[in-house]
């Protein structure tokens, strides 16, 4: 059983506070959805969890099975079992999937001899053309191909906890279904814990969440079961724009700063 | 020697001149070298590693040059029968420089040993390259190798030159004249693996005839200050000139490239792709001019120079220029100097790749596009090996 525990996390970018005391726990086999309007801090959270440069953690903690994640360099967080499926995967000219995953396996002391076959198997599972496997990373891929590529890496790297940022963008209905099936299978077969970030309920009709958290203005302002996502689809986020934070005593007492 | 005296009467070039701007030419003193005025005779040129042993095995001919002097020529019987001729000392055509020849050009004319002449008969083509192994013995010598490579009408020829040296001090001012006859295919590759005691000021002069394609591809890894000026003249209608370079300077090295793409005839094409890296305190210079002559209507000219800076102290100049005297043309240029991309690093780190390994993958990948353009798989492997050597050294220092 693995547990990613985010406690009262506050993060600034260039002196502006983006996250204001976020607390959230993801355990093995669970699917959590993080929803919220543009600019609420969803992507910031995903970046901070993997240690992307440019963010300043001003308070709180993140731990994976009790080990402090925030002091680890990014690659060690990945080695420890965190995975980030990116909203906009970066093009890396001249570097293939095989090069990158081979280097990742080597760094973790995993035998990479069957890697090529693993890639082919995973590609097949999500309907990702074999021709893409030898391409430079994310170069000349469509949005949907990039998301399949991210999912394929998830399948091969077998992380403990995956943060999937806007996994649904660019995917058509069929691809969304295949990719969602693959992620759900990982939760069942490998006990993967998932934090999926999305604007829309569309993804959550395929990748069924156990819990839904609503992030607005850097705070978790509402939490509930899968039904909450359906409700949001009808009502939108307007009511949360000026809502009081609902999560914890600490955040309730945090000083103001809501814009609306 | 009157010619040498006349050369020394010309002022030494300085970095105040546009042609030599950004580089360390002011620190260079030709007076501290002795000209190589006689052949050192047969020498042992390293054939493992640096001179690409694998490439030599499948060669149509192997020419050995020592301190600028041709000391051995071996031509396979098949290649000779097809029409490959290689000689030293005949015809001595040192007519490549115009009136703007500077002191180094005139010194080259004064001291160049007999010219290495390589030519391919009309309509004939070889499957394997002519390999030149040009070695500098150091010893404070100034060397002036001169080669002329010609293809007859509709001929095809590949020439690959490996430049090596001892670790000693030396100066080299090699000149290569390429002449591609009508509808011919001429490819010249130079892999520069000189020691760090060598200053090189080289020139490539390339004339491309009607419907012919000439490619000059350079890979620069060695030298202390190593410069090549390339003048490509597309003189026949429909001529194509391709310029390719990869360079990687570290420690205190400086790599310097000046290019000219002259479109003197209609419907001519040129494409330049130069990519470089600089690490430690090293630096690189790229300045290039696309010139479309008034007669160059229908020309298509491209110029791309990209540089990656691997340390804070490393530096790179990238200065592309266009001079267009005809409106019916298509020209483009692109130029970048930047450190390793932070997003690319983060992407690889986030998949569990440690930073040093990630940088290695990114730099190798950055060069991939230009390495793939080098003619010949063996050459590409050799260049990848040399990039890996540089990256090994980088890894060992971190």
C-alpha cells in the first residue's frame, strides 16, 4: 500500500501565491479527480509534485510512504514511484522513447533487455501505432498521440502514483476509452493510485473517480464522490469562485485573498 | 622566398575586420612557427580510433598527407579502372583566391607543397570514398596542405578527410578546392580531430556547375583555435550546394566558421545546416552570408545555425546574413544560441532519467538531425563516437 500525502501545501510563483494550503491524500488503487476552473492552480500542483523548477514551496509538505518528496530531485521522485502525465508533453528532438526509458531503467537498476517488446505490447493495448515508437519524443505528434505516448510510458514505467494532467485533451472518444481502460487496469493490476486533473466530466465517465476535489483560487473548496463531477458539469464553477474553503481548519482560518 | 616576403608585407588580419570578427585572431602569431618546407617522409598515421579504421577498409583510395605533404597514395585497381585519378604535384592550380587574398592566403601560396589532385572521369561513379588521412606532427611547424577535387560531367565522388595531429604545437592552413562538373555529384567530408596544440585556419572553395550537387560537410572536435571559411559558388544553372557542420568545443577551444553561399546563376539551390555546442570556457563563431547575384533568379537558399551552450562561461556567436539582388528568390535563415532546454530536462527527469544522463541524451539528440545528413553510415557512426567522447569528458568533469 502506497500513500501520497499532500498536507497544507502552499506554493508561489514569482511572489504570487498560487496554492494556499492544499491537502489531499491518494492511496494505491484509488482514483482521485482534481477539478477546477482555469487558473485555479491544478497544473501548478502537478508540477510541484514532480519538482519542476520555477515554483517556490512556501509551506506544507508532500510525502510518499512517509518519505519527504519535496527535498528530492525530480528524477528521484520518479524513481520513488511518482509519474506525471503532462498536459503539454515536451518535444525532445533526436531522443527516442527507447533511449529515454532505457536510461530510466538503467538508473533504477531494472533490466531493460525486454523493453522494446514491452513498448510494443503497451502500444497495442492503447491503439498507439508502432511507427511512433521510434520517433523523437513528442516531435510531430498530434495532441492525442502525445497523450497516448504519455499513457504508454505509464504502462511501461509502472509507477506507484500517477498525476495525469488533462489526460483527455486532444483524445477522441475511442482513444479516451482505450487510455482510460489502461489506467484503470493499472489501478487494479498494479495498485496504481491516480490523481487525474481535468476541467470536464467527459474523462470521468470513462475513468471513474473514487473522490472528486474542487480546486478554486489555490484552495480545495469542495470534495465529494463521483456525483460531484456530474453536478459540476451542470452548474459550472461559478459558485466556488467566492466560496469559503471547505477542507481543513487551517485553511478555514487562512487570511483572505480571494479575488472574487 | 619572394612570395613569402610579399605575404609578410601584408598586414596580419585582425578581429577589427568583419571577416575575422568575434575570434581570437589578434592573439595568433605566425612568427612563432616554422614553415614545413620539406616532406617529413613516410610517417605512421594513427589508424585506430581517430582516423576511423572502419571507414578506411572500404575505401576506393587512401591518401596519406604529413605536415601538408602527400607521402603516400594507394588507389584500388577497380577505382583506377573506373576513372579515378590521384596525383600529387601536377597542374598545381593555386588560383582559388581572389584579389582580397589576405596574408594567410598568400603564405599558403608561398609554402603549399605540391597539390594533391583527385579527379573522377566523366560519367563514372565510385561506391566507396577516397579517404585522406592528413596528419600534423606538431613540432612547431606551419603546414599548408592544398588539395583539388574535381568531378567530370555526370560523375560521382565521395572524399572523406580525417585530420589528426600529435599533442604538440602546430599551425595548419589547409585549402581544399572542390569543383563539381555539370550534372555531377561531389561530396567532401572533413572530420577534424586535431590535438589541442594546433591552430587551424582553413579554407574550402567550392564551385558547382550546371545541375550538379556539391556537399561540403565538416565535423570539428579538435584544435585550440580552429577555423574554416567556406566559399560556395553556384555557377551553373540549377546547381545545388549543401553545407553541413557539427562542432563541439570544450575547455578553451574556439571553433570558427565563415560561410558564403553565392548564387551566381539562375535556379540554384543552397542549404546550410550548422549545429554546435560549447562547454567550459570554450566558444564558437558562425557568420554566414547568402548572396544572390542579379542573375540568380529562381534561387532557393536556406541557412540554419543552432548552438547549445553547456556552461555559463561558454559562448557562441551566430550571425547569419542575406544579400539579395534579385526579387524572384526564396531565402530563409534561422539562428539560435541557448542553454539546454529546461523543459526538455524536466521531461526526462520526470521519467526517472538522472540529470547527467538526460543532458547527454538531449545534446546527442540535438546533433542527431545534422549527423544524419552526413553522407555515409560509417561517417555518421564515427561522428557519433566523437560526440560521445566529448560527452564522456564532460561527464567525468562533473
